[in-house]
């Protein structure tokens, strides 16, 4: 592995959508967080607790609640968590996850912790 001179990288926080696994800048994502009260949407992105990020696209949420969300948050969703997420989902636009020329990282194996 040849090393090139370090590139100057603009520091934009990047997060992986747990639904479609695309990597995007944080501002394009919605954070969900595990709190003692359950899984909630974190509009500020700064709530304490283990968090995960999702596109603001319904299809990604539908995908995530099928399983990835449990891994990401190290928790089993309760019925009320699911209901809360489902309710939030209805406010999201349906759409295709790929936008802005982002490269989809389909080949990611395993789960980042
Ligand atoms: Zn996504």
C-alpha cells in the first residue's frame, strides 16, 4: 500500500445511513438516539446516548427498522419505539436514497460499531 502525501481533507463529519449504507455528510442525515425512554428522533443531533443516522428518506427508515437499527443502537426496538419511528416516517418523503453523486457503498461487510 503506497502512501501518498497527505491530502488536505476538508473536515466534514460523515455518517453512514443505517438504512442504505450510503455515506453522507451529517447535515443530510437525521439522528436517532437511544434514551432511557426509548428510541427517539434527535433533531439537534446532540442528545446523549448511542445514536445512529438515517437519510431523511422513508425507504431508508423502512429498511433500518427491519434490523440494522437494532445493531446500530444495540437495542431491541419495543413496540412503542417502532410506533414512534413509524409515525415519524410518515412525515418523510419517499424517494431514492442516491443523490448528489454520492457513491453507494454496497460492498460494506459487517457492521461498524
Ligand atoms: Zn439511506
